[in-house]
């Protein structure tokens, strides 16, 4: 059984990410997934008097979609605003991942690609990194570039 860390923000509910998870499940039906959504600075809004963090909502929405696709989601988390720091914290607090799935917006739009995140994650953790590119047009949520 493999354990995957999925790192996404705007792309957490993208069809491309769902497709990748289904492909990973086809290779290992017992695979487990954790969803990490780095917080976007200031990305909160009010809903009926409560402040709701956008990252928390995205993480839970991703859980719902991935579980509907047959994935076992063992946890969701909101991490530090900088994606690499969020991954470092997650790996320290919850060791045992076999691979990391980084889902970004397309080149030219993605802040994470400008940070060279997939390559930096691979170099830091020496784990397989699956990079998924979600098309910006396939996303239904409000967008804050990442």
C-alpha cells in the first residue's frame, strides 16, 4: 500500500487531479491519500457571520471528490502559505509518504511553477513527485494565482 501526499490549492478539485488519483488507484487499489492545501494569505471570507478559510474549504471539497472517485483520504490539512514550507511541516509531522502529487495551474499562470516547486520537492525529499497540471478553465472556484 502506497501513501501519497497531494499538494494543491486552486487545483484541489480539478478533473486532472481526480484523473491522476484514479490512475494511481489503478496501480495500487489500497493506496491512501492526504490532501495538503497551503493557506493563501488573507484568503478568508465571511459566511453567515463566520470566517471561513478558503484553504480549509478546498481541502474538504477535494476530500469529497476524491472519496467519490474511490480514494481513501486519510487526512486533510491546511499548511503554511509557502507551499514548500507547508510540505516540510507535513512531512515532519506525518512521516511515511511514498510519493508526492503536486497539482499546479499551467505554466505562465502558476506561481508554484515559477518557484520550481515540483523539482524542489523532489530534491528535498528524494521521493517520486507526480506533477499534475490543471487547466485554468476547468476550475470552478474563485482563483488566487499559485
